[in-house]
C-alpha cells in the first residue's frame, strides 16, 4: 500500500503520523512545496495549480491513494485533483472536525487561518453541522508560519493571541489548519485542560483506508518506507519537521 500526501509544508505530518500508526506497513510519499509556500494567500487558480503540481510530482511513485493534507487545498483544489486522478487514484480531502465538535451540543471555537476564517466554506460547515450551537470563529494570524519554522516563541505568541480571542465558556476548539495539530500541547497549555481539541488527522487516515478497502492494522510490521519531495525534487524531511512528535515518528525513514 502506497499513500501520497500533498501540502504546502509540514502540516501534512500529523496525517502522515496518523497513517503510520494505523498502517505501519504502508509506504508514505510526502509532497511539500517549499518554493511556493504558503498557499493560503495565493489566488484560487494558483492554489489549484500548486496542488496539482504536488500530486503530479509523485505519480511516478505509483500511489494507491492521494491525501490532500491541507485545509486550504482541500477547499479549492479537491475537485480538480479528483477530476484528474479518479477513479484510478482515490483522492481524500481534509475537512475540519466541525461535526463531532457540534455533536457535543456545547459552545466551541474554530481556530483557522485568516483566509479560512469567515470564508463561505467555513460558514457552510457551520450551517450544515452546527445549527443551534454557538460557534466562535477565531483567526490565527502567523500561527501556521510559526509552526512551519518551528519557532517556539512565535508559536507561543500566536497561540496566546488566539486564546485571548477565544470565549471563556467554550469547551472545545476545532483546529482548522493541519499545521495547528503539531502544536496541540501549546494550545492546550494556553486554553486549559478543560478544552478538548478536535483535529482531522485520525478521521482522514480512517477515510483513506476506507477508500482503499483496507482495514487498520496497527500491529503490522513497520516495513513502510518514506519518500519526501520538495517542490517536485527528492528531498529529506525539513529540519523543522524534526521538532515535532509527528516528525520524529518519521525521522529515521526520511529518504535522501
């Protein structure tokens, strides 16, 4: 089983780690785009173009599935990717975990990039899955960039700013950017243990296996290999990735 993941940067690590946990025997191919990141501020045609380029860069690896491990790319490029690759290669997108958070029936917040916060996409998720529940969108300027650089001071400052704009009565926060998953401990420290964080990585991993008709096998031998591409070039995991637990899980497998 060979699974490719596409993102502008290291936000894909959380989903890659989730896939490694449920299928340690699966080969993972990570396609990042350091030459053109971040994708968020780019126009929709540019985002679509970069996501397609990231997918095309790894087709030579013969992936059985492609995971769009990026909220921004899932919003704007999922249709184009599916039109080009399916049904030959199933394409799985990343959707913020609004529904499970809303199912609790209590107020919650959604932390997301400024471009996603207030977007029609996010409003539609709230309208579909959280009617009657108080939802506070919280923009997190600079947080994804700080995570990408593995800059703990900048991460702390961005998390503190977002926490200050999060109502005290929320009991859950949906992480609407895959980069944020990597600093969940810092977010919990700022919000308190009473606040539950909802991330998409495990659900995306589960959906990927469903699309492949495969079952989770966390006890399988850890024989899965790792390939890394940087804007189409074979590469190693970036140094910043090694600062995170998800990156450390994959460290010894990084390809030259």
